[in-house]
C-alpha cells in the first residue's frame, strides 16, 4: 500500500454534506441579501461527515492575533482551530485488482482568517493516519495563499457570482512544497430551506469550484447559524447553475451543533487585486446591494497592515465560509 495522503485538506477542515430533497422556496418574496457578521472567541460549529469520509469535524474561534501572510504583510486575524476524527474509504490497486479499505484519520489544524473579510491566509497543523493493520503515522500539513483567499463577498444574493485567483503553496510531511496558481469560483443559485441535524434553516445555495482541489461542491449558507450548514462535495465538475450531472458525492457535511455571536460588523471593502465580481442581477446597484471594491496601488500592497487532502478540505471548508448575515435589501 502506497503512502496515504491527507483526504480533503483544502476543503476547509470545517463543514458537512448530504443528499437534499427537491428545493423549496424559503419565502415568496425576493431572497434577502447576506451581510458579513462578527464572530468572537469561543464561537463553534460541529459537523457530521458522511460518504467516503465518515466522522465529525469541530471548528472553534480560538483567538484573535496578528499573523503574517505569504505576501509578507501582517494582518489582524482570527485563529480558527479545527479538528476531526474520520474513517476514510480508499481504493487500493487498479482495475479488477483494486480493493477498498478504510483508513483512520485525525486532523488537527489552525486556520488564520483576516478579521476584515474572513479571507484565508494559512492552514497549518498535523494529520495522523492509521491504515488498517498498520501503525499510525503523524505528519505536518500546511497551505498558504497569496493573496489571501477571499471565498465570500458581502453583500450578495441569488444571481451573484465572483472568483478569486491565488498563488497556492502546500506541503505534506517531509515532501517539498507544491506550488501552483488556483482559481476559486462561486455562484449563488438559490435561496431555500434545508434540514440538517441542527435544525431547519433558510439558506443561500451556492455552487463552488476550486481548481486546487480538483473538485466541485454545493453548499448552503444560513444567517441563523452564521455558517454553511450543509455541503456536498463531488469529484467531478458541476455547472454554475448546479444542474449538470454530478454523479455520486464524495462527502457530505451537515451541521449538528453551533454557537455564534452574530455581532454587528460592517461589510468589507474588497480589493480588485484579490477578488472579481463576475455577475450581478439586473438593477442591483449601490452599497446595500453590491460589494464595494477599491484598487490598491503598489505602495499600499508593499506596506504592512495590521486521500488527507479530502479530509482536510472538509475540515478547512467550514471555517472559510464561516460567517454571514442576511437582511432585506435596503
């Protein structure tokens, strides 16, 4: 048996998946807008994972601290601590000689997200892997983003789409750094009710594609829970409207418990160097219905401001799209 790679590292060690019934409208009126919402130390989110990975993921706001990004700048950040205990199904061999085996994985990582907009700077921690009948091995895992990865922009509603391109560096154990450019794309395709173990929520449905993971996924974000309450991850690409044939899901995350502050927070001003708004519904203009952008000049950019990959992806995903708040169009 070859070396076991951490399952979903960049999927955001913080989320959950499940098969959803036919969409139902959360309300007859136009869907509300999502606005960013504050978090505090001690806020937490717990998810059940099912599919090719089974177990639990827990995310908690551990502290607020200054952290240096891959671009050399120092940022005010929240450190999100995430850990998971998973049983991951893996295929060994090829063709008719392949067999299925289960591997125990424990992922324990910290994720630093920028206070202003929750963009991700870095993920760092350890993964412990124990194949069936073999000894457990522990190794470090690390991923950095330059510029910080902006996964969500506020405010948004159904019909919005955006994308971010980052220079990604990642390593697993003693392996050398893997360096590549990665594109992260989000389309908001619906607003509907979704039921998970933590309850029934009105949620924005999004279709997300991230080239670094080689996968696509659907996620449902709830203002009430301050996070994505459900996420379904696929190994194949899915259309921007979510209607393309998807095949069997790789993993499903569902919220089982949470506690979030939902404190007041102003919507961020985004940099055109970090994220691009690619689609806006007709008639959506102004600060209440469209994110605010600014072009940062070179001087400002140079200054200083205040298998395991799948499992890790599951863990990390939850903390990336952590917070948001919906309210009516102003």
